[in-house]
């Protein structure tokens, strides 16, 4: 029987990036994926004349030339080539309730443009915004320092060089914005990205939000020319060149252990593969409660942590293929966030059920970044809302289709009313994905699309600082939206890459 250094369960972003880096470092790697395609959420599907992205709206930190970002450099370093196109603006943000619009602002990319807009619409926030950029640099420097010390920072260095980083770590994004002295209007605008985090401004940890917003504002946002499947295929192709093996249409059904450490997997095809380490793109609870052959090995601490965590957003998306051009429909923006309230906490608290009175949704039109992504005279638009709880748990098999259509209907109504688009008369193709769809496709609990919520006690800084120091089963590593890097394309790629180095250390240390 062939023995692998590393078996990766699942070919989502995290799994693929770990596999690619580990293969580049010379490890013998096998990736096992349930579906006939790699990518997990980073995939696409075709309906009629339209190829829809299953998830991606935008990715920060690619950039070209002087503004080549961290992700761009990571892809360069691994030799992964993908044509990425820039998205023009950061977002348009509309707050409207009962026909009364209280905010309508289009935010650009690039520090100079951002500052020009701030001077124009809220001049008293110029200084707080400068402090916000400084907060980013302090955060990034602190995290870099922690990374360089492998979890053993010098207290004196922390006290003298990273005091601001330590302070920011204890704050939520909303608290930080207040501390910086931002006006309510500026905080409202800075809050627009909150649906990308799945937590309101006073719950999400400042570090996570600051790093993401800075990435988008300064280096811009990007999309692959040919949907996220292009990104996925490029990583797979490069991994194969580097010697990695892939097994599709195969589900890992058992994680095998020996002497308290992982030693292999079994699949639904009856195969057994031996290995030294496992990187799981499947959630920890899936491994601990379903796949592990000896459940008594799960450390008490791990079990408690998994139980204490809250799942991230569960999404609902309506994919529309329209038989009219964006101009005919009146679409001018790439992303529009539409909210019934400027207070993310109000919406967050009301988003646990399907019939909440508040709403926050976005409409994303890929043609605005990739004009030829659909045939001439047509448009592709995706409408998305999210839930903070298991809002579809009570939907039965009998009323599933009806419920899906009702929710989709409401979203289309909202967009037609608020944006003034006529969508219904132009629908050529429509596909609807509910939390149930995402749960089935990604194999995530309750259809969580963002792993676990990024809370103050369990946010990005915390997970980064304790990464590698918390006990799991020897040889078992987690990658993907539920792991230390958190969710999103950037975090799952960079987190998967980092974990590959930890795995190399484990394998080279003879499984210790
Ligand atoms: C609607 C939507 C919109 C989004 N928009 C954005 C965006 O604009 N920007 C952004 O940065 N992020 C966005 N995200 C989030 C981003 O897509 C995810 O964070 C990321 O793709 C998750 O990657 P992952 O590594 O966690 O793997 P996943 O995508 O969760 O994939 C896990 C893979 O593991 C496989 N698997 C699980 N169990 C097994 C098993 N036992 N055996 C074999 N295979 C298994 C699954 O089949 C799957 O392929 C969006 C997500 C969704 C759903």
C-alpha cells in the first residue's frame, strides 16, 4: 500500500493551497474530494448560456505591478498563473427603509481616492481615517511579529514595539472606529462590508475587519476572468505538476489512528490510504463526531472549543441570467450593498429567521468587471442575503421549493423597488441556492459559508496567536474557513499555505 506524507480531505481553497505548498516542499500528497470537481465553494455552474460563479464576488490583495498584494505574491511564489481583472469601485452602499433613502455612497479603491471622498462627504473624519490606516500597519506589524516568534513573543518587544497592536486586539471593529473618533456617518460607511464577515460591527474583532477593509480599500478587489473555477483549476494544475495526486468522486468516511496519532483514511469506495499527516478541509466536528475511528482521542479542550463556537453566515443566493444588457437594465455598479438600517447590529439581531423585518443584501453584476462574461446583450446578476442562525431548519421536504421561491421573490422585489431595475421581464435563467444547498455541496454544518463566526474571543488575532499551540490529535491539521485563517478566499488560501509549513515540520520531525 502506498503511504503518503499528507492526505488532504477536501479540495476547497484551504485544502488545495495546503496541497500545492506541501507538494512544492517535496511532500508526497494525496487530495481526496467527494465531488467530481475541485474547489468546494470556489467553483462554477452552467445554466443555459450563463456560467455562474458559485461563490466569488471579489478577492482583495492580488493587484499588479507596484500594488501586487500578498495573495498575488503567494500565487507567484507557487507558480500559479491566473488572469485577474480589477473591480472598479469598492462598493455602492444604499440604506433605505420604506422608500426613504438615508445613505447612497459609492466608495472607490485606492487610498488617495478614499481620502478625497472622505474630505468631500465627511471632512471631520480625515484624521480618524489616517489613524485607521495607522491601525492597520500596527495590526499587520504585530501579527508579523507573532508569526516570526512562532508563538513565543518577547514581552518586552510587545510592550515597547507593539503596544497598539495589543490594544486593538481587545476591540471590536465598532469600538475601534469610535476610539479613532470617527463620526457616525463615517462608521456607517465603514460598516458596509460587514456582510462579508457575517458579524455585526460590535461583535467582529477589529483585527479581522481592519485587515480586510484595508486590503480592499488600498489594493483593490479582483476577480478571475473565468470565474473561481479558473483559480481552482490553476492551483490543481500546478499541484499536479509538483507531483500531487487527486482522487475525485471519493468521500473520506473514516480517519484512522494508531498509537494516538492519525495514520490514514478510509473512503466510501472501500480504499484505505496510509499517511503521516492529515489536513482536513472538513469541519472539526465532522472529523471528531463522524469520521474519527477513536472518538476518545479528541482532547477535552478541542471538544469544548468546537461546542463554544458559533457558525458563520448561512447564505441564500439567487443567480439570474438576464436577456438584456446591463445598460438596458440600468445596472452601473459591480457590488451594491442594500440595507434597511445603517446599524449592522439591528440587522444582525434580526437575521436569525427567514421572516425578519430588517434586511441586508447585495447585488453583484460580474459584467461590470468582466464585460464579456455573458453573451452580447445579456447580463448576469447574483442577489445574496445571509442568516445568523439555522433559519432553514424548520423547512420540510414538502415546503422546500415553495419557501425557496418565496424568499427569492422577496429579494427580487427589493432590488426592483430600490434599484429601479426591471429584472422579472428579463429572466432567462434562474437558480436559487439556500443554506440547504450550501450544506449539501460544501458539507458544512447548517450550510455555514464562513466557517465559525469571527468573534472577539475567537477572532483572527486570537486564532493566529494560538495557531499550532492548541492540542488536536497528533498529525491532524485543519485548513479552510473554519480554521485559524478564517473564511474568504484570501484567508483560506493564505491559511492553507501557512498550515503546509506546520505539516512539513511535523512530517520532517518523524510525526512529532
Ligand atoms: C455564496 C457565497 C459567496 C461568497 N463570496 C465570497 C467573496 O466574494 N469573497 C471571498 O473572499 N469569499 C467569499 N465566500 C467565502 C469563500 O467562498 C469560502 O470562505 C471559501 O471558498 C471556503 O473554502 P474552504 O477551504 O473552507 O473549503 P470549502 O469551499 O468549504 O470546500 C470544502 C471541500 O471539502 C470537501 N469535503 C468535505 N468533506 C469531505 C469528505 N469527507 N471527503 C472528501 N471531501 C470532503 C467538500 O466537498 C468541498 O469540496 C463566499 C461563499 C459563498 C458560499
